[in-house]
């Protein structure tokens, strides 16, 4: 009897300890990150939305239930994965190898010997030596790409493959449903799209971004151990095959998913908690690279446009003249002996293709073919070194300022009073260019106010304010544009507005000075109850980039308003900004029926 | 809606019958699950990134070895064809110029590595490579012939 009681006590103690170990494991960072659990407004929930990813009915919200059910499935081999979703079926160990590894390494389980054909093939084809975080710079022609994009590059160990194998890339991408325009934006903002992890050869991404969309790529090789890389390969198999999530443009987007994936592989890396409400690709690069021990190297992949501009800059005057002659549609190129000229022409026509949906037509295509043939006939030019295209350091996103800016200042509109400002994102034309596209402004959730005798007053709120300047040249007929949505109380009268405009930008002195005209139309809503009005504006301005942190901006506009019998009114604006070490001093003078001046000191913050 | 989907499927099938024939997977993975439709339309939509639809995206993309292996690792025997299909314009430019990332990656698929000699050999044979009829398969076959017959590249390229 005593021995029976003793056995029951020991057994209960062992079961209790086992339960405690299971519970502890289910609450640990490694399990939470492997299953992508996060604390949200509605409580703990996995980012993964697909039911097939979980064994427990409550698995997406209950880590212990999911760990218990996953463990049972991995131990017994049942249920086969995918069965309930009508998918091809797989043993749980083969379907979720990272999870099986967790059971073995953390809970001490012995795994059943199972032959996993597909997984074995996956591992054989992806023996990686390292991973890289890749940032693609902004693409101004697609609203979904204004903030850039991040994905991971899988660097294949060429010594471990029997056949030549390219590097691969994994990205988290939305699967659109065919909606366009406003509905596309609305559905992207509200999580109506699903996002999936996609694996493609890296050369596909290079062509897509660097060649077709003219986006520079920055690659940061991550400092990961061989074991961490193995875990990545296993977890990637799980995600590519079984995971989808709701895609939200601003937070649960490509960049956040990449951070979440890295945390699943390296639970010690605390990345997603630094992301903030709006997750920007720039910001995620800074989150990862902030700790320099995480990075081995940074490499730039210049876009077609960057390479073309570099090639142009390297031509002397006589070659520039030859280039213009070569680019005439029916020019005879058989007597051209300059490789740089022909290569500049080749890049020019490739750029033309990106503007014409990938195809040249008729005489342009024939002429392009003749240029290619002539260049090939010229052969290797031995006396000249191979051209190199170095992005330099200035566009690296990890060196850019934080997206958030807060400022204090002084306003004088006849009487001096304090002013304040707060901008949630992202980059103004007058901010330090380093780490950003030089001619692209994206401001959102930007308010400025002042304090009069009794209380603070909102002077202006910009929900979004985007300006894209693309310098025009004889070889590049760039289109510049702007969009703004907001509300202003100064200048009076108060009104809300939506404005859009487009025009021309000329770059002078090596693009250090931009002179632009962006005529625009603005739908203006004055006070409630009053009729909506339409404003048409001419808009001429100049941006002088004295240095990356020193800018001068001057603008003059004449506006004709429908609710004022189209009488014209002048606006003038001049601003001077000096930025250094995440700070900025700005002085501005404005005229709109009266003068007002503004002096401010601002600080850039990380925004997380 | 189903009729439109069927029309799209038929069109895709007719225009790319040879390519789709290689797609032996039964379709799995949550991107398929999202559409609850094991169709070729799902297959093409699955690859949209940032609103950009990649051309002939599932060209030789499956392993063909087992179920639920619908992922985008290119079959070994299709790597060269896939590379040319995706990067034809860039590769053609690089071959004409005798240097560049794309010709280096292409010659690496033949086991040549990032070789200036291999790029120069292809450049000298540019007109042969891009003679009519054009097409990824033709370019690959001609490149294979040129590389294998080149004395300069003897012993330097494996495949």
C-alpha cells in the first residue's frame, strides 16, 4: 500500500513537472516567435491566419493548446497536414520541421524516423552560406512602393551544390484581388488582402526592382550561425507551404513579416517590438542594422537608372556629342568606335523600355538592335577598365534620419508666439538626404501649431504630402508630381483640401539646384455648410541643395479660386534648413495676404 | 465570375501549354488555399509582388517529386531556360557589351563562374546567339554549343 501511494506521488510529481515544462515552453519566446504570436488589442494572437498552420482549433490564440496539439501530431504522425484544407497531405514532421526541431531541442522528444522527400529536396537545393536583408529603394510611380521594400536574399553555398544554383529571395507579398485605384488602396489599408511568403530566384527580384523599376538595392549580409540558417530553411518551408496572413500596407506588411521571420529563427533578436505603429522598410533596416554585430557586410546593387547616370557622368564632351548622334533613330552606328558611347546608348534604350511597358517599337527597336550589334562587333576594349558602378554610401537606408520629427519654435505673424510641430513620418525635401531618395518627399500625419495667449492652436495638419521631383533632361523626360491632403487654419480662412499637380523639374549644376513648376488643382472645403470650391494654382519653385544637410527652398504660386470669381492671389514661401546629427534648424518666411515668419528647432526620432 | 475564371484558365492554357504541362503539382500552400481554387489563375496571381506580375512565372518551377511541393525553386534542368526567359533583355545587353551582372550569372549556370573570358566568347558570337528564330531555348542551346566548342573555355566550364 505504501509503495502504491509512493508510486502515485512520484508519478503525479513527474506528470506535474512534465506539465510545467510544457507550459513553460509554450510561454517562452522561442515558441511564441516560431508561431508568430503577438500581443494585439484583442489579446495574444498569431500573425498567421491560415487554419492549416495550426493543429489545435484555438491554436492561433492559445500557445499551450497549440504546443500540446503539435507535439501529439509530431509524435503520432496524425493528422496528416493539409487534409482538412483539401491540400496535398504530409506527415507533420515533414510539414513542420522547425516545429519538430523545437520538440526535440526544447522538450527532449525523440523524433520518429520519417522520409520527407519534398523537404529533403528543398534542403538539397538550398544549402545556404548566409542570409542578407535587402532593401529596394522607393518607386515613386506605385503608391504601394513609395516607402521602398524589404526582402531576404538566400546566399547559396556554391561549394555544396552539385549543379550551379542561383541565389534565391524570399519576400512577403500581398495577393491582390483585382481591385484597382481607390479600392486597391482601401483594401490594402484594411487587411482585405492576404499576404504570402514567396520564394523566387534572386535574379527575378534584381530584374524586377533594379532594371524594370529603377530602384537601387542595398544588401546587408546578416551574421548568422550555421544552426540558425538551418532553422531558417526549415521554418521557411513551413511558411511558404502553409502560412498566409492578412496584409496591411502600413503595419503587417512586407517589412514587418521579414522582421517576424528573423525573430522566429533568432529568438534573441528583439525586432518587431521596435517597429512602431507604421512599419517602414527604411525603419526595419535601421532596426536590424542598429546593432552592428548583426551585420557582416553591406553591398549596393545600382539600378539601371543609376548606372545610366554614372555612365553619362563619365562621358567627356566629345563623347556626349557622339551619344546624341547615335541616339538619332536612323543614325549610322557602323563607324562608332567608342564603347562608352555605345554602352550609354544601350542603357538609354533599356530605360526607354521601362517607360514603354518593356517594349520598343518599330524604328527604335531596329536602331537599338543595330547598336547592340555594333557594340558586340567592337569586342572587348582592353585598354579601358571595366566600368564600375558604386552607389556610394549616401543612399544607404541605415544612415538616414528617423521618420518622426518633433519641433519647437517661434512664429511671428505680427506678434511673436511659440510654435510646435510633430510629424509621424517620413522625409521632407528640406531634410538631410543621406539614406533617402534625393528628390522624393513623403510627409504624413504632420501637424504644426502655435500657442496664443490662452491655448494652443492647430495651424496646419497634413494627412499626407508627397512631392516627387524627377529632373528633365534631353535623354530623360521625367514627370514630376505632387499630392497633398490636409486641413489648414493658417492662412485664413480655415479649410480642408485635396490637392494634386504635375509638371516639370529642371536639374542644374549637377542637379544641386532643381527648378520646378507643378501646377495643381485643389478641391477645398471651407467651413461646414459652405460650398466646396476649386482652386487652380501655378506653382514655381527652386530647391538648392547646398549640401546633404543644407537646403534652400523658394516657391511662388498664384491661385485662382472658384468661390472668389477666379480672382488670383499670390503665395510666397522661402525656407532655409540646416540638419546635423538628427537635428534640424529651419527658418521660413511666408506671404499669403500678410507676412509670417517661423523659426524652429527639430529633432528626428526613430518612431518606435 | 466563374465563367471569367474559366476563360482566363483556357487562355493561359492555350498560350503556354508547354509551360503549364510541367506544372505537375496538385496545388498546395495557403496562397492556393486563399483562392480555394486549384486553377492556373491562382498560380499566376500567387506571384504578384508590389502589383508586378512576373512573366511566365511558373516556367519549370516545381520539383515534380512529391505532393505539396509547389514552391519556386527552379528545376535544375530548366535553370538556364528560366534565366533567359526572365532576363532576356538584360542578358542580351550584357552579352553585347561583353560584361555585366547578367552575363556573369548566365555563364555561372554553365559552370564557368564569373569569367571575363566566357563573357568575351559570348560577345564574339553575339550575332549567332541572337539570330532568328529567337527565344530563350534557342539562346540557351546556341550558348551551350558555343561554350562547349570554345578552345578558350576548354576545361573552364562544367555544364
